[in-house]
C-alpha cells in the first residue's frame, strides 16, 4: 500500500508509522526554512507594533495590484486593504485604500481610510480619514470625515465634508485645501 503525503502543509507525525519508520519530530532550524522576502525570518512583534504606530491597522485580507498591472471592470468586496501600484477601474467597499505614487484608481470607493500618493478619479467616500500626499491627485465627487492634504496635493471636484446624510456643506476644492493646510500647520 502506498503512503500519500500532502502536497502542501505539514506532514502528519503518524504518516509513516504504518511502515515502521519514525517521522522526524524536531522542527527545522530558522536557517533552513525559506524566507519569503529573501531576508531572515524575524519576530512579527516589532513589525506589528510599527504598523499600529504608523496609521490604521493592517490585517485581514489584502489585495495588491502591482506596477504595470491593469485591473478593469470589477467589484472589490471583502478586502480589508487595497494597495494600488498599477491601474484599477473598479467599484469597491473596503476598509483601507493605499494608492502608490505611480498608481491610479478610477471608479467608486466607499472606505474607512484613504492614503493617496497617486491618482484617484471618480466617487470617493471616506468614512474616517482621507490623506492626500504631495504627489496625490483626487478628483470627482469626494466625501470625507477628516481631511489632510500635504503641500502639492491636489483635490478638485464636488467636495463635501461629513459622510452622514446632509452633514456638511459642499465646498470648493480651494476651501478644502485651505482648511486642510490650516489643520496640518
């Protein structure tokens, strides 16, 4: 009778007991285990602490659209964090969106936190905080809870503070940038 071993995952310690051969019980040393990023494996605690200190906690499901990748005509759901380094044309309801400097998002998004280094064009509703960095460009219909615009960041279109029904007045892009500059300074 042939003994089958799984393609992926950990082998059962009793998988070879029927043949009278003892399965190895000692764990592999860290130097033998392959590292995904090409660096030695480190404790996850410092990385988790740095992520909590830098902004909204990342975790759960994460989708990264890499450079030179174009994702078009999709609906993105059940994604905690979307990282856009290429081009995305989609509709999404998520927790966090991060658009890299070379990244672009076109469509509609309803999210908790947005960090824009690249370009966003469409309908954007940010329930908590919208951060537009110096290289970021946001245009279209924008609603936000809190707004931070770094010097050089661009915001244009129909801009409204508050994401509740009727909360806030529509403002011009210049007013939104001025109020953000005062908040940053």
